[in-house]
C-alpha cells in the first residue's frame, strides 16, 4: 500500500510540470502504467519498489512526450482555416 501511495504521489507531482491537456493526461497514464509494469518486473527480481519508481518515472516522461506532441499538432490545426472559394488552407 505504501508503494502504491508513493508512486501515486510521484506521478501526481510530475503532472504539475506538464503543459496542455494531452501532456498532463499522458504523464499520469504513462506514470501509472510504467509503475505497474516496473513493479511487476522489479518484484520478480526482489526489488518491487525500485522497479515501480523507475518504471513510473520512465513512463511519465514517455507519456508526457507523446501527449506534448499531440498538443502541438492540435495547436497547429487550430490555427488553420479552410477557404471554400479557393479550396485552400490558410494559417493565421
């Protein structure tokens, strides 16, 4: 139980560093998923807590990177508009 609480605290503290809705969601999901996988792998070698912490950190970083890329793509698409007269896209 303490391991889970510590992992959740670490993951939630990383979210405050993320920007954009997809980056924040990616950080949380990646951190929790990484902690779960790291905990399972670490438990097999007798080091469940270390595995969960390393997996949580790596998962949070990967989730943040993926979410940030999605946020950047959404931002670029929001600056684009379509002109039906010319059939072209323009950027603001």
